[in-house]
C-alpha cells in the first residue's frame, strides 16, 4: 500500500508524491487535487459530492492512490490506456 500521510491541511504526501487538496470557496464540497511533484504541472483532478456532504480524507487518499496506479513507471506520466474495471 502507498505511503499515505498529510503534511498540513492542504498539502499531502501520498505514495511519496506531493499533492495539494483545495476545497473550492464558491462550491462547497468540491475539491481540486493537484499533483505538485508530478512530471506535468497540469496533472490533477476534481472530486465533488453531489449530496453536499464532506468527502472523507480516506476517499480523497484512495482516489490519489488510484491516479498514481495509472502512472507508467518508465515515463513517470499517466498511461494513455487504463483498465478501470477493477
């Protein structure tokens, strides 16, 4: 399992990589997650709750680990094709 820990409220270290997790001020329960230490500054994703309930830290961590699982170890970039059936 990936090394998962937070370094502050908005900067996390997951799997040895730095991420920022920012809740949007204008959209409650919508989080922008940026891969700070990744090979491409545009890498990131957004999580949102349709029920407007907070998204648990464990869910955010699980989604980050899922993204890291799609990284090609040879290039360090996200793979073009991923099996999302699991």
